[in-house]
């Protein structure tokens, strides 16, 4: 049986320096030598400053690179401090994370995220689109309403659906060490999948889970039937832990 859990996205957040490229050696070796790892999609999303060094380091491997955000608008322009999707693509970077809750918390709304998704797909980047409810919304039983709103607003007028991966990341789980109950995660990811198929014209949606994935809880998380992989923050910065998480998903 082939493993359905194929995507392992490493979100390095605002960590890393030039020497950090050396920590990729172990993962490169693992991907090359381990038969079960060959067909996996391992994607590193370092900060902007490290995208080029990561691409150089990974160019003879089939490990991919992604950005953690981008500006919208696909032409050059004045917004100081911004980097657009075209600039990211020009580095031969293939993915971009959009809608991360750490950016939403700083004011990115669904409308801005939607413009970014459109711009990124037009630049032929694959998008890892993050959605998720806060703890307050969860307490008020608003999870489904919030996810539905984030998905329909974020994906409005987005054409190339096959280049969109959805990362369900409950905000209360990111960095907290707490993960959803398995049954809740099964229900929520099923809800997302059905909504994408029935309302957003997705043919074969890919859904990742993100939030405190670690070497211990992965044995529970790997059993969630709707998942195609994981978006991993903290634990992905340590190559041994990252490899261990991946290995534990093997059948
Ligand atoms: C993230 O930031 O996308 C994330 C999932 O973080 P962590 O794994 O550290 O909770």
C-alpha cells in the first residue's frame, strides 16, 4: 500500500541563518537513501533571506522550496519592504504559504489573502493556503462557520485549483503543544474536503494539518484519513526530529 501522507512542509518561521543550510544535509541524505521517502514531497519554507541559499543547496535533489508569504501584484512597484510572487518564482521557488495565522494576527484579512492567492497562482506558484479558528471561535462553536468563510473569501475567483493545498491549522494549536482530538480533526477535515469539492470546484483537494506536530503525536495524527500531509513549524527546524516525524508516518 502506498502512503497517502506525502506532503511534509517545513515552516521555519523567522529562524535560520546562512549556516543553517548545512542542517539540510541529513534530510537530503534521508530523501535519497530511504526508499519510502523517494516519492514524498518535502518542501522547505525558510525566511526570504534564505530562499536562494536553500534553492542552491537543494537543486540536485527533489526537495522543494517555498516562501512564507508574498505581496500581491505581479509587477515591480514601490511598496518598500515587499516581495511579490513573480520575484519569488524568479528564484525557482515553487511554493508559497499564504494566510498563516501569524500574518492574519498582524492584520492580513481574507480580501488581502485572496489577492495574494490570485497573484501567486498567476505567477505559477503552488499555494499552501492556511485556515483555522482561534480558541475563542472554537469555544463558541464557530469553527465550521469560520473555515467556510476563510475558504470562500480566500479562494474567490481563484482559477487554478490544483495548485492550491489547504493547511488546516487551528490557531490554538500552533506552538502550544496541543492538538485537536482525533474525532474532531477527522470531522473538520472531512467538512473542508466536502466543501472544496461541492462548493469550490476542487477535483481532488489536498489537505494538510498544521499545529504542534511532533515526534510523539504523529502516531495519532497519521491515522486521520482525510490528510495528505503536514505543515510543521517548530519541529521542522531540527532535522533529526523532522526525519523522525516523516519516518513514523510510514506504513
Ligand atoms: C506553523 O507555524 O505553521 C506551525 C504549524 O507551527 P508549530 O508546528 O510550531 O505549531
